[in-house]
């Protein structure tokens, strides 16, 4: 899979992690490829033109 190409992107939400510190990532996107979460990033640190998907939620 070329980098940053996903089947589905879920964007604009707040993510609560299961890390020991229970980190919160606000205004993020979750990239899904072949039914697997393959990327989670802050939208503030990502150029929107560098992310591609078949469907965006």
C-alpha cells in the first residue's frame, strides 16, 4: 500500500487511547486499510493533500 492511501478515513474526532497515560488526541484522523487501523494522526500536523481514501467519514 502506498503511504497515506486508505480504504476509509474517519476524521475530525477526538480519540481516547488505551495507553498507560490515557492520552487524548483531538482533531485527528484514523486511517483504515483492509479492515485494519493502519494510522492515527493529528490533523493539525498533516497536510490534507497528502491523505487519500476511497471513503471519508
